[in-house]
C-alpha cells in the first residue's frame, strides 16, 4: 500500500484492487516514517533494566564452564570434541547454561558469596 492524503489527524491509505483501505493513527504513521517501530521503546527499556541489574553481580559463569569442561573430556580426538561442541551449540545446551548463569546462578553467587559450581 502507498500513503494517501491527510484528513484531520488520520492518514488514509490507498488500497489496491482487492484490498480494503484502513485508517492509521497519525502518531504511528509519524513514528514509522521516522524509522521507529512500536517495539522500540520497550526494547530500550528492557536493555536499560538488564544493563543496570547485571552490572553488580557479574559472576564466574560456572554452569557454562562446567559444560565446556565436560566437552573437553568427551573424546580424545579433537574432531569428535569439535563435533560435540557444535552439537551443544545447535542444541541449546550452551545457551541454557548461559541464561541460567545470568539469571540465577550468578545472582545466587553474588548474594551468598559462594560459588554455586565448584
């Protein structure tokens, strides 16, 4: 669809054959014209919250390092270890370990002062 004429505070879109025209809010149209989407503000707010909460409790990422150490003992062949390493990234094992470390284990480590994974 392409933009049509302005009428009061609503932009009317011009419909092509077979499609209905639907009015859009003028503020949403200005935001879209400025290159912003409706999700920009919530994403920025989430980034601000995560950056402030994660700054004080940077931990040792024990779960991630335990998975990585286990990967080093799986096989003696470097190609087999590489294949297992790739498989653990494709299956979300490393990702879950990092998220668990970030959200749970590093916070517990910060609050208690003891490492969760020794």
